[in-house]
C-alpha cells in the first residue's frame, strides 16, 4: 500500500485507490444473475473449472497456501513492557500491566484467522471425506467449534501442524447427547444452526457463556423459520437456542444490515434447497462462500464495488475438499499493526496475513490516516476459492484523523475499536458512524471502548452508532476493564505500550479467545 495522508477522499477516489493493488485470484460469478435457479445452473457449470481435490489453479501464486505454517514465531517469557499473561486455565481472572515500551522490532506470524478456522471446521464436518486443515487456530473460541462438531459425529485428529476432520456428510449429523456449549463463540452460535436446521427429525440446543446469552439470535431464527425450520429461543431472541431439524425450502432473503454470520448461516442451510439467495446491502466478509465454492457447492455471487451483492447457493450432493490452509488473522494482526504505528521507532513485518478484500477495510483506513503499512491487498470485488495472503511491513508514523462510515463499516467492524485508539494519537478528529452493530458484540463495544479510553485520558464521546475522538497526541494511561471482551483486552494492552504511564488491563484472560500468545509475541518484539 502506498502512503497517503489527508482527509477522507470522495467515494469515487476511494474506489479507484482500492482497485490499484495487485492480486492473483480467479474471478467467479462476475456476470449479472437474478434468478436463483439460473444462478445455480451457471455455478454448476463453473464447478468443472475448479479442482475438488489437490491444488487449485493458481494456488502456487498464493502466499503460504502450499505448506503447513507455524502459527507464530518468537514466543518467550514476558519482559519489560508486557507483564502478565492471557488464557489462564479454568477461566481465572488475570490483571496484566503493559508499560510504555521502547520500539517494537521484528518479524513474526500472527495466529491463524479465527473466522476462517470456524468455517473450515464446520464445513469439514459437513463433508463426505476427510479434510486436512493446516494452521487451524488454537484458541478458546475455535476449540469450542471442534468440540461442537465432535458432539455432532465428526472425528477430529490433531497431527503435526494440522488437523484431520472426518465429517458426517451433509445430512448425517447425529443428535448431541446434551446442550452444545459454544462458550464465547458468537460465530459458532450463528453458523452452526444453518447445518442443524435441515437434520430432519433431530433436535439440538445451543448455549454459551454470559456474553453469548446477551447476544440476539433472532436475526438467524427469522429467516431459518421462513425456510421451514422450527426454532425456540429465550424471550424469543436469546440463547439457549433450540433447533428442530426439518426439510427446508429455498428463499431470497434481504439482510436488513450487512452480517457475514447471518449470511453464512443461510448459505449453509441453502445447501439442501433448490436455490437460496442472500442479498447484502453492502458486502460483508465472504469466507464461507469461498470455502463452499472450493468444496464443490454451486455458489454464484454478483455485485460490484461496495454496493449490493447477491449470493446464491443451490442443492449440493456432498461437500468434498482435501485440504484447507488458513492464513494469519488480519484482525489479530491489527493490534500489532496499531502498536507498530503509534509506538515511535517501531518497524514490524507480519508474515502470511490474510488480506481478503472483505476484511481489509482497516488497512485502507490506516492508509487514509497516513500510516505506513506496505503489502498487496486483494482488489475490491474479487471472488475466488482461495484466501489471499501477504507479508505486511509496518512502520511508525504521524497520523491524521479520519471518518469511517457507511460502506466501510462491515469491512472494518472488528477493528473499529482500534480506529478509536488510533484517533487518540492522530492529529484532528476521528469519527465512526453507522456501526450500531458494535453494541451486540461480546460487549457493547461503543460503551466499553468509550469508557475504557476515556479512563486512560482520551477525549472521546459515544454516538448512538459509533464514537468521536478528538486527537490529543497520546494517552496518559491508567486502568481498563476488558468486560470479558477479547478485543477490548487487547486494545488496552496496545494502549499501554504507547501510553505515558502504562495501562493495567483487568480481565486480560479474555484475550485467549482469539490471541492467547499476544503477551509472548509482544515480549519477543521488545527483546
């Protein structure tokens, strides 16, 4: 990415800038398609263009896709600047203090992509033949997914550098012995019902921790009910959530707001229908579509730029794919990227980071703020069976405030708390709007980010659907409560590294949900 400063360019200019990056992926489903059955016919015809076993065309051009990958490098005991650890067994509370650090320097690999890991395990469990998964994320959320698919009849074998999942097949999940505990995994809670909904005659109940019980499931319950499933939820919209499997019919469903989880749930359910189409007002992450395409499902997608997208899936006999290699998680990398930008004198190289364009909004926001982050990002609108990855070169630099709203929000949703933190160190104001979805994450991320950063000295105010930050050049420091939210815990840790007095993070154990090795990675970069 080239460095660019200044305010937010107009939409046309932003689109032109985004189209400039190079990538090597095949484009699938680019022609207009309206009728669900016609879209499925085109998708079936296209399936012959993609190998269902072994390497896909062009796979050799995708970084890191042809070899197992170490999750990260440079782990070690915490040193100055990063005291404490995340992921204490048994869920014990951990307070960790992060001191102002010297510069961060080095090269490492961040954990595997959490979103892709969830989807890879679920789709492998639905497959007819064994699937090898390289670089599966070993974290609390993704372990919940492995336990869930095992309860449904899949066999999971952990080998050196990879997992092998022997699935049940599309229609052969078994009834779990009891309630399936999703832990803190909201993705699992929303995706798994798409598969369970068509297990005719079976009943499944999903539940989770206190955070999960506060997160609504009515957004998947409504369309699944339209497809023919029978569902029950506490107060009509909260877990525990019970699914009664039934024969399903295809629907066209227009998402009220962009949601990759709702879309993915309906696409999984659509695998046994004549045609199911999901219409997105703006694009959300598309990992499910890519994996289904790779597994041989008839998938067609139409749309362009940051406008409306239509994705159609039709009945599949079975899903078949031999191997999935998972790139590094851009959302986890974002914490180190932010630290690299705001801690003076820093220079980091993060290897093999996934740069799917539907996840890369944060990189484009950084570019607009004037940050120096170099790497190839997938062009807007691309769609293939592969997940693109690149090495990201991050350097500290002065940054300017910006505005994130509208079409950028779904592409940046998990990184928006970091945009608030960056705004504290930027020249000028940083505003996020149109992000009411933040209120139904692991915590109310508008309320918790605003109160947390304000307690560290930030000039920040909450908006109904976002926040506004007046840049003051830095943060004093203090104490921040993670509220059981892994992203807030990691936000506090990064804030501490760049603060004047350091930050104590109450509840740092929450980081184990997505990045259990964060403290050790920071220690390695400070050594």
